[in-house]
């Protein structure tokens, strides 16, 4: 994860392939977009905290396996790397 060369569109496509639950994919896609376009550092931190909580909830309900969790965290990292506020 050292290159922000992946676009949001590419990450959303990966997200759709990674998750079998369309609602979760849509919600996480929304978080990715909000993270990379946050207008302030406070908003960026808010979205990062919310997406981490959402991923934890998916884990708690056994809706993700270990590999999915790792890959989803990578997508969040890429969105953060695309943010001009990082």
C-alpha cells in the first residue's frame, strides 16, 4: 500500500467483487468516497472512525473473513492516500 495509483472507481469495482452483500458494498463505497473528499481534517477523522467501526461490526457479525478484512482495510488506506488532507 504505498501508491495512490488506484482510482476510486477501481476500488469500488474491487469492493463489489469482494463483498457479496450489496448493502455493505454500497455503504463502504460511500465511506471511501467521503474519506477521499473530506473538506477538513475533522471530517476525515470522523469518516475514518466510522468506517473502522463499520468494518468491526461486519466482523462481529461474521460477515467478513480475515482476508476480506485485510483487503477492505487496504481500500480504506488507498482512499485516505488520495485525500489531499492526509
